[in-house]
DNA sequence: AATTAGTTTGACCGATTGATCAGATCGTTT
DNA sequence: AAACGATCTGATCAATCGGTCAAACTAATT
């Protein structure tokens, strides 16, 4: 359960401000140290996401993670407690980012607006964080052995979206669909563009420099689900 | 490029029938040996699919593969030439099975029939071969470093399906869609049910013994794409 | 100048990795 | 019975794995 930053007692202790020491000078020096540490931990996290995403939990080596982060192996182990815990921490970290990647609606938004916004948000995240996206896919495809203990928030957000879609159906705003499956389908299609970028590029016959036409993709994906709801 | 069966010259040599030796007796003895080998190779393949699917190329160990196949490690290495080649052979083997998993139509089939048949076929394969399905997903998600050299047939089948869908659009049988993206979307959704079974089960709140309602899933998935085409 | 907390280093641990080898073993064919 | 090709086995290889350790180092506090 340890956070990336504080896996050892002494490190944890240092994080707390000493009592009765309000001078800004002292705190400035401490802040310098803390920020340096934060920088290193961020580098470790980025390196680990890369490694884990392309090799998996078992295939990834701490050696390689250290190298990517510009550290030596013992140095890395000074900041983390174990490979498994680092992996779990990173999964939780990404999962936390994903809380906002669910169907949500402000009052007054039409179903079409909600779907379009969701598709846009999800595709954009995948385009900007392909590694994180693939790390998740690999974990889930392998049976979610680690993630399994952490997707309570995931379920909660899902349930909320289910209720939203069901309310559309009940009000007769859209054609009837299974809310849960419908949501999973959106997830599947948008996720596809992040996880299978190579396949997409290949099937589109794109060169190394070229980028997929994300505008057209977004339109087409949104259209798929809007038509299914009978609102396009 | 070695096949699973013949990575060594002597093994390869034995596969060929001796010239001028047509007796069924002799060939029966030889056949016995050959069939035994075939059995072992099949066991290796199944074991390797399991291992590679859940650990990835790097994470999988020949030790574990041997154990799953009921062999010792040196015994396994007698039949395969290297872990990498075994992995590649298996990818090609699965890819070959997938040739039939594309949109195809006999003359006279309506678009709705074709889509429904495709969704059915694809979902069923995923349900019956989840490991092979996930092995592929992991490989592609990791940038298809090995598969990259082998998906020419894949591309060909894709192109055929693109032409088929485009012809529907041109004839005014369906609402206009991007044929390539449309096909990828079907692929993405159906693949999802194989690769993310854990997630699906979790979101459906299924116990260990319960199975997802594949009939409803199939109906809902087909409906999604039929509505997008304006034919439901 | 001495002390201290935080960090880095190189050497090292037992375990496991993919793979090889010579020799033993097996069933068939001569 | 001898000879043969095919297969199996235990021992073993260098390389790498995740992780630890004491000692050296650095920078700030006293």
C-alpha cells in the first residue's frame, strides 16, 4: 500500500515538518531536498510506465527501469521498496487519473453532447498517454492480478454512467440499449486506438512520420454510438 | 522461419519418406514415431500459448512451458530451437487460424446477415480461445515487434472486407460509413470480450461459476453496428 | 570544525534465466 | 546380437534476475 514517495520510515519521517520551526529559511532548504526527490520519483514513475507497458510486470527489470530513469540499480531500490509494489503504485496512480474518464453529464447536456464529449476525452487521453493505456490493457488482459484489489472507484463511476444512460432510455430520449454493455463498447473502441496504434497505423498504411487523422476517427466513433442511440 | 516441427536437420530429414520404401509395415512404424512427435509438439504449443499469453515473450520461461507440457527443460529444447522462435511460430500459427475470422460474404447475403455472422463468429472464437486472443492483443499492444513481419495476409483480408462494405455504401444498401474504421470498430468490440473477460465479469458482478450472457451480448453488439448502418 | 541526515556507490548475495553437452536409454531395423 | 537413429537425462554453463550491504560521499545544521 506504500506510496511511491514514502516506503521507508526515515523517508516518511522527513516528510513531516519539525514542530516549532516556522522559519522560512530552514523550510526552503528542506523544500529543495523534497523537490529533488519529487523529480526523481517522477522520473522513476515515467520510466517504470514505459518498462512495464512494454514488458509486463514479470518481464520488466529494475535494471532497465533504473537506466531509463538515469539511475543505478541500488539507487532505484533506495527509492522503491520492491518491483511489485512499484507496479501496484503505478497502476493506482493511473487509475486515479482515469476517474475523470467516465461518462458524466452536467444538467442540461443532451445525450449527444455527453457522448461526443466522452469520446473526445477518451481518445485524447489515449493519444497523449499511450503507454499508460497499454499498461492497463496488459494488466487486465492478464486477469488483473494486481489491479483486482483496486477497482472499486472504477465500479462506482461505471454504475453512475449506467444510471445516466438508463435515464435517457426511460425518458425516451434515445433508442433502448443495454447501458452497461453500451458503455463497455465505447470503452472498447476508444481504448483500441491507444492500445493497437501499430495495427491502426498499419491498416491505414501510414508511414513513420504520418499521424492518423484523429478528427475523422473521432467523428466516426461518435457517429457509431450516436446512431446506435438513434440520435444521428 | 523454422516450423515448430522441424528445427533441426535430422528431424527435418526424418520427416521425408525414404525413397523406394513403399511398404505399409515400415511406414506404420515411422508413422507411430511421427505421431508421437506430433502429440508432443501440440502439447508444447498449447503450453506455450498459455505461458506467453499470461507472461509475455520476455516474462515466459522455458522451464514453465516445459512443465506445463509435461516435459523437462532439456527435453523441450530438443524440440524447439529457441524461445523467440517458438513464440514467433505460435503467433504465425494463431494468425493462420484467424484468416477465417474476417468479414466475408457469399453472393446473396444481405449486409445484416454478414454483420451478424461476423459478430457471432468472432465472439465465439474469443470465447473458445481466450488465451490465443490475449496473446495477440499483448503482442500488438507492445508494438507488434515479432508479428510485424507476418501480417501481410491480415492486410489482404482487411482490404477485402473494406471493399465489401464500400460496395454496400455505393449501392445505397446502408448509411455511409468509413469501411476501414467500421471494420476496426467491430474488431475492437468483439476482441474486448475475449481480452477483458475479467473486467467484463467484474462489471457484470458475476461470481466464479457464472458465465456472461453471451446471447444478449451478441444481440447487443450486432445491434450496435446494424444501427450504425441504418439497417435495424 | 564537528555532527548529522540524506544519498550514492561498488561489491556482492542466492536464485533463476535460456541453452548446451556428453552420455545413457529406448525401440527398430539389419 | 549387433547396430542404428531417435530421444531423454543430469550436470553444467555464463548471464541476468531482484535485492542488500557497509562504506563513502554530500550538504546543511550546530
